[in-house]
C-alpha cells in the first residue's frame, strides 16, 4: 500500500512540475519569449479573455508585431495569433 501511495505522490509531483514548466514567465511576472523579449501585455490580456483557464504551452513571435500562442483549452491543443496591440488575428 505504501508503494502505491508513494507512486501516486510521485506522479502528481511530476505532472505539477511539468504543467508549471510550460508557462514562460520571468521573475517580474511578464510573459517572455525564449530570448526573454516580452510579449505585449495587450496580447496576453486578449488571450486570457478569449480562453479563460487555458494552459499556455508557448508564445512565439511570427513576424513584425504578430505573436502566436500555443495552448490547451478544453482538452484540445490550439493556437491563436494576436497583433502587438492585442487584436485577435486568427488561428
């Protein structure tokens, strides 16, 4: 019984760490790209309003002033693109 409880606790710990590892946030709480360039707050706000509770996997810059977020929402992996001013540009 102890081994089962230990295994369950280990799996829960690993899955929690993995979920937290996907959200790229620097020490200031600002979401950043891999090169630590900040994502415009307007993009983040629009994304959070459109997909409340989504699990963010990564943000990427897709051209001049275009940012794409990859995330899981309602169990489905999705993407969305936003302009630097926060306007939704599609999937």
